[in-house]
């Protein structure tokens, strides 16, 4: 049996790093457990945002003539 202490802070569930690693190990051997994480969700969203900001003719002219 795996026992985990869960804390809720600002609407998020927090567990210790060790308990998280134990949970992942347990999930690896169980077909009944699926672990998904959004640890990099904000980084992914930032990297895939619209690049229209960079399409700026004035800025391109300034940089090309620098």
C-alpha cells in the first residue's frame, strides 16, 4: 500500500518529491494507474503562442539597417 500526504495550496494539490517518485514507481507496475502532469504546461503554452508580434516591418527595418 502506498500512503501519500496531500496538501492543497491555492487550489493545487501538493505532495512531496519523494512521495511523487514513489507514486510514479507504483504507477509503472500498475495498469490501473495513469499519471499525467501539467508541470510544463505554461512553458509549452508560451512556446506555442502566436508569433504575429514578431512580424513588424518597422522593427525589421531598424534591425536590418543597424
